[in-house]
C-alpha cells in the first residue's frame, strides 16, 4: 500500500513538471537592444554581423522593435574551445533588465529576466552556431507568445 502511494506521488510530480512553465516571465517585452559577445576565432566580424542581422530580422518579424529608449537588453553569447579535430560550442541568449528588488530600500539592479543556452560539439562550427541560435530564438519566441496570450 505504501509503495503504491509513493509511486502515485512520484508519478504526479513527474507529470506536473512536464507541464510546468518557465520561472522567467516575458510579459510585455516588446522593445529590445541587441548585444552580442563572440569569444571565438571561428567566426569573423562579418559572420558575426550576419548572425546578428538574421536574428534581428527574425525578432522583428515576430513584432519586436529596436532602438527605443529603455529597451530590454537581448544578449547573445558565443564561446568556443577547440578540442582535437572538433569544437565545443556554448551559445547563450538572455534578457537583461533594470529591476527594483523587493529588499528593504527598493534597490535598483540589473538582472537576467530570461536565459537559455545550448552546448554542443561541432565539426562545422559556423553552421552549428547558426542552428543553435535559431533553436534558442525559436524557444524564446514560443515562450514570449505563451506569456503574452
């Protein structure tokens, strides 16, 4: 009897976590400012600009605007490490905003209000970085749509 109760509770916990939302909120995020950090020798400045332009177009087509005052900072971070004949690639996107804490004194701070990352091994780094960014942006757009419905 006790074993079946434990199994039932475990099953409920696992199934509820499948439908749990992110602890980030993307409510009313509309205006962005893009910041890209690429600590890698794999992509040159032109490729970096091309990636940034593609992402901006994808975000614009989803309704985001750029260049407004007090826009949320949309950060893109790319890092690579060469390992033998391949590369380890870390790609991260994040939103950073000025927030007011709930601590005594309502302290102003800069905080990440969304974050997602991807870590992959690659033999075709530029293509894999591009694919990883598309994956992360698609997840971001789906989360944004869910939060704003």
